[in-house]
C-alpha cells in the first residue's frame, strides 16, 4: 500500500468523523460515508493483490566447483597375521606377551615333539652310515674292488641320506616359531605346557607402524574418487588431522549397503594412530561445468526436490531437479537447471505457480 492511498483512507476517515460530529443523528449520511470507506479499502486490497511480490533471485551458470565428500573410516594395521603351529607337540617355551613388540625373526614359542626328534635321530644315523660307507668305498675304488656301478649307488644313497637329514633338521628348527615381521602381539591363543596340534593358532601379530585407513564409498560416488586422490583424516581420539592417499578401490560391493571398501595408505604421522580408531575421511574433488545453488533454495514435496524459478515474464514456476552432490557454495545440480535460469533464493514462501513477481538480483 503506497502513501497516496494511505492518505486517501485517512482523509476519508477524518471526513466521516466530521460528518458524524455535525450530523450526529443523520444515519443516512453515516451509511454513505461507511460505504465509501469500505469501497476504498476494497479497491486498495485488490490493487495490493495485483502488485508483483518482491523476491530475490540468482541467475545460475556452470562453473568449476570443489566438492566435499565425508565418510566414516577405521584405522587398521597394514599387516596382520595369525601364526600357526606346524607340527603337533608340547609348548616348552612361550615368549610372546600380549601388547609386547616383537621384531622380525624373534622367537615366539618353542614346541617339543618326540616324533620329530626321533625322525631326526634316525636321519642323522642314516647319514653317518652313508658317509662311512662312502669313505670306505673311496679307499678301495682305485684297486678295482668296487665297480663304477656300485660307486654310483653308494653316492646316491649318501645324497638321499643328506637330504633326509636336512629335512628332519628343518622340521626341528620349525618347532621354534618366529615372528614373520616386526609388530605388536595382539592376541596369545596358547599357554606354556599345553599340547597343541598341527595348524593350531599360536599368536596374532599386528604391524602398527604402517597403518592404513579403510572407509566405505556408495556406488554412486565410486567413480568420483580415483586412485591417488589425497584425503584428510580427522581422528577425534587424538584431536588431530592427518592425510593419506587412496591406494586401493574395492571391486566388490557389499550386498547390503551397495558400498565399496576403499583403502588409504601413506598416512602422515601414522605412528600415533592405533588399530580400531574411528576417524572422519574427507575427500575433495574439482568438477568442471557444474551448476550450484544455495541449499536453502531447494525444497521437497511428494514428487521430489524442486526450486521456484522465474521465467522471462517474471512469473513463477516449479522446477524439479536432481542433486549431484554438495560443494562449499551450496548444492550441485546435476539435472533440471540450465545456464541463465533464474532461481528464487529469498521470498519463496510467498509465491505459487503462475504468480507475478518483482525479481531482484
């Protein structure tokens, strides 16, 4: 309502009051004045309804944007191994202690096996006998007492005895179980003096000096994160942020979540991270030719997400769209808007389809 119309109403009201004051008993004049006021108010209301609603709009255009994707990750050791016993026997020594660091080649446990010891003793005796036979044959080989064929047979038996002795000795050596790599003992599954069978688990070792981070990525975002992408890793437990590089992209999705397992390696300051820690993984990527609009401009109804757009005649229309992600500037529109479209960003609650508006950039 403009000032001119306001002044007209005020003037009419004053005139009506004056008429009533002069002609207090003149009901006919009062009725005429009342009717005139109601007519003027109705005219002003109609004029107000016909006035365009002021709204603020933006003209969208494609531009390069940086998108942010956030995931929940978990810290895991780069190497983890459960050491198995190779031969049945009795644990006579157990050096592994949960939480203790071990280096590669360090003895973890020692197994005593009478069967293996007996096998070695037999192999060693056979070797000694073969070596003695070889020494005796060599002394008489030159005078013709031993033929060439017999000499070959003696040499063959000696080599067989040596191979059997080496195999038996290796089996005894394998009764001393050693760490395959440096790490920390995470679990101990046996006790000293216990009888263990072949393939029984002994200890679990974790390599905590070179950890990696695993996180799940929905299939719709799989292609947006190539191998080699750098990601930031926020670890709430340590109140710090480190970085890592995408080294492995899963090739099989979870049948329940339809998400793929990604692995970050080359973690900066990985020595402070411990397996099992939960972290937040943030991946940034640049995309060209993307339309972005403020998130506040997007609304939702039973048919999906939409915005109020303004056509060339300044009339409002509902435009449905598809969201392709999120960026620092707002949301990325993958479908529904083109360069030059005008979208209402303020005053959208006052408009409806087909309404005339006064659009201001």
